[in-house]
């Protein structure tokens, strides 16, 4: 099986490339972002110092797009790495739209390989292969790989930073640690939330690997993203004649984000109470106590998201999509959780994997790392309040790894059942559920990704 692993990963990537290229070649309406990045890449081809959407506003308005005020500013608000990569692709493959599309396609299918690396690094080859297979049919990645959007690039560098950090811990290798910091810097240079990779790594070290703060390579890896962002901030300083905090806050609607921070106050309060209880009440430090807490979490999860659970097990149900700007602006804080469950039953298995903290205690730190990674990304984008599924693509890989490990542990438990008849019956049920989950996910892909006709989802 070890020798066949590269072939299996390569096959998954090739099939994904072909299917996503086919989706892109279908005649489809371009989103505003796609027009934007195609033209910004052209600008940077002609003049490396030209990175502004102001010259594009009139043409975009004629096409019927809404033009935000920040489009008329001297510099585009997002860091330039994605557009620079598109300009590089133009230089290599001629200035065609297909050349721009190759960048999100490359990084989108690259997430399949990263799913294997993360799963293999944390739990072993079997989980890694399973996670790669799940990532190959994951709907958010498939949709984003068919659009000229920066989310696949952002997700790739974010997850790569996490994968390299895992390897640095396993091999105690400073080179992997430095490379992790560089990858996090690339994520931040794609879009500011890429810095979440550094936040995840630093917080994990604070909680479970404090000895890392005694290592120079780790400390250097934490500051590398700041050094990599320095030229971009200097460019802003020169363009605006100084750093205008008010302008920055207005462009990114920080006041609006802060205003809604406590919209789900009861949820944050309940989470804080639960964590405090688990860590400071002696009973809950025992195995029985942890089981009680986990059972309570799962019960609340099922009660709160039962509509989404019914939806994911309804064979023909598809989540809402459309082209109406801000169509999800009034959605509740749990929009992303509901949407993930409805996009694929495998996300449900990822949420259920919290039960493995007791069942598979030998991998407690590995689960903690994945839960922390998905939790930080999810909480950040819940706070951001601009609900679009593409924004949370970075958490797809760790969640597919969790789903793969959950299904692997369940299969191992079934295999250990002494009674042959009971074991066969259990495997039959298990096989049916996994096949249904795969079929439902592929159905969502066929409706969402293959036609390539939607924008907001």
C-alpha cells in the first residue's frame, strides 16, 4: 500500500484537474471578483507598481456591477500575492483568461495533496488517503477551483503552514518550522485572514507545547509573516501619505464587525462556562466527567441543528445559492455550521469526531490541534459576518481529516466486534452510510460546481 500511495494521490489530483477544467470551460457568468483579478493581473504584468481598481470602475459599472467606494482608492485593499501569481501565469502562458484560472485551479487541487499530508502527519497513511479522497469531492473547494477567486490560494498557504508545523514537531526540524512561518506569510500576503495560521500555531503552542517558545526557529517562524507584510504596509504608507487607521477600518468595516461581536452572546457565555467547568471542576477531569460533557455537547448539537441534519439526509436537498449581493447578510451566527452540514454529510462526521477525544485518547493532541484550527477559522468568520461559504475553505482540509479519522476509528471498532454476524451487519450499515455521504456530496457537486453558474452560496 505504501508504494501505491503516490499513484493514488496523483490519480485523485488528475481526475480533479480534468473535472474542474471541464467546469471552467463551460460558458458561465463571471463574478465581480473574477473580472477584478483578471485585470489586476494584467496591470501588474505591465507595471509592477500598478495595483489599483480605480481605472477599472467605469468598465465594471457598464457591466452592471455595484462599485464599492474603496474601488476608487489608489491601492486595492487586499495584499497583492494572488494578483502577482496571475501576472506570473500570464507571462508563462500568454494573457488569456485560462492563464488566470490556472492559479486557483492549481492551489485548489493542491489542497487534496495537503489533506493527505495533514492526515498522514497526524494519524497515519490510511487517514491521509481517506482525507485526500474526501477533499477531492469536497464542494467548497470544487466550486472555488472553478472560479478566479483567491480563496483556494489563501486556503492552500494556510493549510500548508499547518502541515509544515506538524512535520516540524514530528521531526524536530527547524527548517520545517521556518518554512511554516514563510507559508503563513504567503497566506497573509494573499489576504489578511491568512495570519490565522500563525494565530493557530501560537495558541496551540501556548496551550500544549510551551517548550517551543524556547526554540529560536519557532520564535522566528512567528515573526516571519510580519516581515513579509512589511513591504505591503510600506506601499500603503507611500500611496496614502501615511497609515490612516480610520480609512483602514472603514474599508474593512471593522466597526460593523465589532458591533456584531456579541450578537451570539449566549453562545459565547455557554462556551466559556463549559470550558471553565471542564478545567476547574474536579469531576469533569475524570473520564466519566468528560463523557458527560461530550454527551451534552452532542445532544445540544443535534437539538440545535436538527433541520440541517434532516437536510443532509434528504437526497435531493440543496442549500440556497444566488447572485443577490449580501443575500446572506441577515443570517444568524450559526450560518456556516448549518451550511457545512448541508453541503456534505462528511462535515457531520467531522463534528461528531469530538467523541473521539474519549474513544481515541492516544491522539488527544492531534484532535486538539485540528479542533483548534477549525474553531479559530470558524469563529473569526462568524465574527466577520459577511457570510459566504468560500471564505471558510481553509477549514475544509482539517475537517475532512477529522471526518476521515472518525470513519477510520468507527471501522476499526466494528472490525473488533467478536460476533461475525453482528460485525457483518454493522459493516453493512457503515458501508451504506459512507456510500450515501459520498453520493450526496457528489450530487451537491453536480448541482453547485459542475455547471459553474452561481456566485454566492
